[in-house]
């Protein structure tokens, strides 16, 4: 199994794009896929945006859980919220 460090943001963005296409697909062509990927036909500006989002997602996933917990200091840990009692 690959680690987060082994995954490129470009590959992650392409996978999300492909999965989004597959999940949004209405089933009319019964799984027949064009020879060239729709990722290759995606406008460069949209591809850059998706790659940037994938980079941010990878950075967040690579962040240690303790660091993420500290950044959310205003939220109570699960089960410890004071409900005005």
C-alpha cells in the first residue's frame, strides 16, 4: 500500500476527476469509455485548480492528528461538550 508521500497531487486530482465523471455518469453508454481520458480534455485552468485542491488535501492528511486537534481549540472533543447544564 502506498503512503501519502507516494501520491502525487496531480494523480490524486486525476483520480477524483475520473471518479466524479463515473459517479455522475447516467449509464447510457454502458461502460464504454472514449480512448482519450476526459482529464486530458479538461481545461488547463480547471486542472490546475483541482491539483491545488489535491495538494491541500494531501497536506491535511499528512498533518499529525495532534496538530489538527490543536488548531480546532474552539470545538469540544467528542462527548465533552457543555450543553448549558
